[in-house]
């Protein structure tokens, strides 16, 4: 049987007969991480449920080759309050306004994107994974704003606990998105403010990461954390993930904000998006009305800036 270290991804081919106890603990030789191995016997109920036949090995999750022209974008930052959800929603709607077919994926247990799109309580990716024959397309919902949505709900908090110990758990989202990519031009994923299971799954499912940050000192730490994750992913998995930094909630009247913006321009140079989303009260107002900016106040500065961001994304050679 093949087991995978959940920390560093090193894989081992081990004779499962060496395990004499259920759910044994093992130590990774490479990173020294200790983890539990769930041994599935060929004739056990678990194996039967997984569709195994006698004489076969337990299935191991593997990344799937993606030949689709669909571009998948993760919007992420370890720090909260940097406009991740606003960027997902308004970028997606702006792309749709230019005739692109867009799927928004709410991969955050807080489900803010789902709530803004009026689908509170809908079934989520957790429910998809809980069904042995589920098709992802059956869980994708339409919205009033020309974009589709894969919702989130409170059950998502259990997703990592349920799947963390299985082989290649970090490819769960990537494997399921393959099913629906032919239907879309862009898939945009909203993530929680952390570098955990959800962000890792999102990054490994993506072609590009957009890292929104305020033009303030503490936000820079979150940017660096995500960039380090991306570097490790590319080195260990050969993923080739690209990233762009987006300055959001920018207030040009604050001296410190201008200093940090210049620092960002210098530090990230070719990885800093030209578009800067300024501080605009219309963004918060649109949240209250639960409408994207183009449907709430399309003449607002922020609405035009997100349209500019969409144009910039369209011009990027991501794949």
C-alpha cells in the first residue's frame, strides 16, 4: 500500500501486513512528522464501500492532469479583512460582464461569499465529498448576477478533520473541479484567512493566486506567508503556480499607505498588479444590500477598479 506524509508529501510503498494494529502511527523519515495510517483491508466494509475488489490495492488520490483552458484563481491571504471576498465577488461579476462563464467557489467556512449571493444554508463541498456518487455540477447554483456558485456552510469546518489523514488530501478540490472546468472560462476561489487545509487545497487547484493586501505594514506578513507556501508547492510538487499581489482598500490620503505602496512596488515589481482598489464606501454599502458593485453602483470608483482588474486578468498569460 502507498502512504503519504500529510506534512511534506513524501510517499512510501509499504506492505500493509507489517501493520499489526489498527490505525498505526508512523514517522516520516524525511520531515520526522508523526501521523496515523488508516489501513483499509481488501475485504472490509470500507473497501467494499470504496468499490474495491479482492486482490486490489486501496485507491490513493493523485493529481489529475488538467488540459482545460479554464483558468482557476485562488484569492488568499493569511490575514483577514483584506478584501478577499469582495475581490472574489466583484472580479467574478466583472469577468461575467465581459461575457465570460464564471464559477465562484466559497471555500471558507465563514461562508460570507455564499451569504452575499443569497444562498445561506445551501449544500457545500463537504456534502459533495460525503456522497459516494456525487457530481460536483449538482451542487453548483445559479445566482442573480450571471455567475455560478459552489456554496459553503458550517459543515465545511469538518472537512479537514474527515479527510486530512487520507493520501493526497490536498488534491480534493482539484480533482472535483476537473469535472466542471469544461463549463467555465474562470473559476475563482475564496479562502479563509489562514494557510491551512483549505488554502492548500485551493492553491493546488489553481493556475494563479491573487493575494490582496491593504497598504499597511501588518498585511505584508500575510502576503509573505502565502508566497512561501507557493514556493514550497512549486518546489515540492512541480506545480508552476503563479501569483500576483493586489493592493486593496488603499487610501492615498494616508502617508503610511503611500510609503507601503512604494515598498510593495519595489519588493514585488513584476508580481504586483497595476490595478489598485481604493477605499470606497460603496463596497461596504454593497455588502449591506448584498449586491456586487456593478449591480449596486456601477459608476462607483471601486466598481470601475474591479472592472480594470478583470481586464488585467484577461490580459495575463496564465496558462
